């Protein structure tokens, strides 16, 4: 999948607050997660995604996030290939925090 074909969304395009049926998948490392994450997000580090894919609902609209968007882009491309309804968060947590969105 080319970067141009990767389903992507910006923080500005996400409703605030996030709808309850939207899944946020955080693929950062445990120390990054501990430093702050989006309320209600599911944490599966990028390297663990293939082994833990069964934990993810393929039908649930999912936003994949990392620090800047690179790792989440890789996870998004892989999950799309597995038939999941996922989009990559452009700019990742950096963009989320820059937009003043809350972290826990």
C-alpha cells in the first residue's frame, strides 16, 4: 500500500469528544504510553500487533496512533490488509497534544 492510499485522518477531523463507538489503538512503546495517552485507548505496541490482532474488532472503526504517525502508518497498512476498518492519525500524539486535546 502506497502512502497516498493509506487511510488517514487529522486531529481536526476527529469529533471532540470522541464518539464512544470509535476505537483508538495506540501502538507506541510502554514508556510512551505511560507518559500520556488518549482516554480509553487500547495499547498494543507495534511489534505486538500481529500476535494480538485477535483482540481487535475488525468491524470497529479504529484510529491508530503513535508519536508522530510513522509506526501507526505501518500498523494501519497491515491492519487494512487484514480487513480492519482503520485510519492512521496524521501527526500522532504530537498533533493531538498540539491541538489541546486531553491526555491521561
